[in-house]
C-alpha cells in the first residue's frame, strides 16, 4: 500500500471524538475542508476591508473576476426576473468558489484532495439537488411534476417517457457528484504513477539517470493538465447546478442562444440581467421545448 497511487486518498484520523456511542473523528479530510473554507473567508474578508479601490490590486481583481464570472453565469443560465437570480446567486457563488479552491488546494504537494472521495462529492450534489427539488415544488406545487413529461408527447407514450424522465431526473444528482470525483481521483492517480516511475529511474542511476528526464517532462505536463481539469470541473459542476435550478424554476422554458448583437439590460444596483433585452435582430429570448 505504501507505493500505491491510492495512498494519497487515505483518510487519516487526527483527533478521535467520542460522544456516547457515536464516533466523530477529526480527519485529514476535515482539516483540509476547514482550511479551504477558512482560506476563502480570509480572502474575501481581506479584500472587503482593504479593497474598493478604483484601480484594484491583485487580490481585489481576483475576487472581482470570480464574482463577475459567476454573475455572468447566472445571467446566462437562469431565466426570469432579476429578483429570482439575486435570490440564488449567493448559493451559486459559494458553490463555485468552494469547488474551485478545494480542487486547487488538492494540487499542492502533501495536501489532501477533498473531492477525491465520492462521499464528499455525492453528499454535496445530493444536498443541492434535494434543495432544487424543494424550490421547484414550492414554486409550482404539483405542477412541478410536469417536468417529467416533455411537451407534445403522444398520450400512449406518456407512461413510458415519464418513467424514463424520472430515472433520468434522479440520476442527475448521481452524475453530478460522480463526474467530479472520477476526474479528480483519476488525474491525481496518474500524476502519482508518473512521479513514481520517474523517481524509480532516478534512483537506478547510470544511463537511466539521463533517461529519467523524459518522465519528469511527462510529470510536469500531466500536472499542468490536472490543473486544467481542476478549474473546469468547478465550472462544470456550477453550470450544471444553474441548469438544474433553471429547470426547477421555469420548468419547460429555456433560454435560447442569444445573438452577439443583443444588449442585455442589467439592474444598475445588483448587476443582474432583467427582462426586456434590447434586441437588434428579431429573436425570442425564451422559447418552449419543441
């Protein structure tokens, strides 16, 4: 197990905590989860206290860039009034920021990758999905279940398609968590395997001492590619959350592709897009499924 690429994912108990017959150990996973939350809070707190400059410094620019990115994501993926988007923006912003930082912290040597455990990713995805279902039920009541029946379906096919849509709907949460877990675990395992191969060649010496440079280049390349996976995975997780939330709020409505010539009106105070975009070409910003 000492040379296994899966060793880096081992849960290590740091502080045993017993409450009666219940056992709640404080592990390395718990530690890095708290470190991730603390790092995000400290960064935002630091920028809030020392930011607000017309010409932002590096930290203020970084936080503003994340904020603007998530704001545009919400405006593009969630239809409806500005108040609806403003209501769910904090949830989406926190989800993206936490996902981004926990993936990036996992790239630091001798750290722990929180998202390499399915219990973490599935716990987060199922919690969010249950919340989305509750929001849809509160918004539409029993009419929310019409999301399981696509529009224009012939009546004889309705029972069969409702069953398929129900299975597909329940698997959304599963795929949301598994996708993140599988990508992070596979990428880190690959980097570990290539690093071990390069170290073995280095320790053998002789002519293989020069040959070990090739695996090191592969290690650097794979580390860069893993960094390229860590950032997009946070984006993919968040954009799917927005899509599922939009489906729950607007049911069968969807946002059509906006031409580049459309000027979207924004609330001057919040920055969220409002209804009534000024269009330079005839188009329908929202269209039902055909």
